[in-house]
């Protein structure tokens, strides 16, 4: 489960969980969240995400899902 191919998905999952926790806290307490950190952080995260996406597409251009391979089908195995 925790291999290199799932890294970007796990990073996005952690980021979404952090945002969800902040929003739930904001809803529960009735406060409005205001980010007071460095302004370059959002730009850096966007650049990192776009760069990682491009790297993923360029590094393995011919990759296919296991069920999309051009293998002959065995008529004795249903669902394949």
C-alpha cells in the first residue's frame, strides 16, 4: 500500500484531511479561518503539485491499467 506509486495520492489525502479538520473546527466554533502564514506557501504548493503531476505523466508515458493490457482472454475465466 505504501509504495512510491501511491505517494502523490497519499500527499493529497493528507492535505485534504488537514483542510477538512480546519473547516470542521471553523464550523463547530463559529469562527472564520484566516490564514496568516507566509504568502509564498500557496504558490509553492501549486508549483509543487503541477510539477509532480507533469513528472508523473512524463516519467511513465506508456503505462496502462492492468485490465487494459492486450492479452488474449481465457474464455474459462469469467469477468476478465
